[in-house]
C-alpha cells in the first residue's frame, strides 16, 4: 500500500518514512500542499495521506477541502501542532478522517494508518449483507458504493461509509458515539464524542444534498444515532 506524507518539516517526513517503510508501506514524500495535490492527481495508487496543516502555498485544511470537492475518498490523517477542540473539529469538518497533534508518537500514527486502511479494505463479513437499503439510499458494502434510488452516486470517505453502513445494517437500533467510534474506527474510544458528531454531520450534509433534504440519520438526544427501518 502506498502512503503520501506531506509536511514542510523534512525531519518529520523522514521519521514517518522510516516507520512506514518498516511496516512494509511504499512512501511518497511531499513538502507543500500543491505538491501533494499534484501527486494525488497523477497517482491513483496512493491509498492514504498523512498531512501537516501549516505549510507554504496551500495549507493542509485547503488540501483536504480540495480533495473532497473533487470527490476523492482517500483517507486523510491530519498532523498539527494545534491541539484545541476547535482546531480538531475544523480539521474533521474539512473532510479529514483523523487528527493527530504534534509532538506525536510515531507508533500511534502507524496504528491509526493501519486502522484507516483496515476500514478502507475490510472484506465483507458473512453475517453482514452486502447491499442495504436505508430510506432513499442503496448501500453496497463490498464496493463501498452509495447511491440514491434514482441512481445518483454519493462520494463518502471510508469513515463516513462505515458510519452509514453500521446504522443502516442495524435499523432502529440506537448507537452511542462511543459505540460508533469503536465499531468504525476499530479501536477503543479514546476521543470526545465531538469527533463522531462532526463525521455524522458531514455525512448528513452529503446525503441531504444528494436526496433533496432527506433526513436519513436520526439523533436520539442524549443517547446517540439511528436509522429507522
């Protein structure tokens, strides 16, 4: 699997390069946002991006926004020295899948890379149906496709798809933010519920834009989220 590291701090790029290569990943290095966009545009084998926020030419948030505007679903992990909740929420709202603050433990970054790629490439489990319908949506698990009943495709990130499939394949069941995080991120819940809330909000926006305002995901206040069967 090929991972793109983007940071104007060359020491950080080299540090992550060593750890990723030790885990068997192919690595591409970029040192500003424009260079990163060029690589992604010309190489469809890049499967994940590790992206600094504060960079020359185009910052990391703008890179993510451009990727999502162009319907790229490639997973993105943001690296940033900004550690406030507002900064993390802004990163997630932009379309990033995960957010790691500097200074960081390289092993934690590797664990998050593995988790996102597992989610991206997870095979269909026997007990889970490949095709699920939820209101105006048709969801295909194996191919990670989501379409409206009129045939309009909805481009989702791996985590957005995971949330949608989890709720749609268990109609009427209410999932807490912690349960969603542990099921979709494939790790114990160690973050605030705001992380899940931001991804659900982004998912809702995409669904409503494609369906003319259909409210597919319901909030059960004080409990969590569900999709009615």
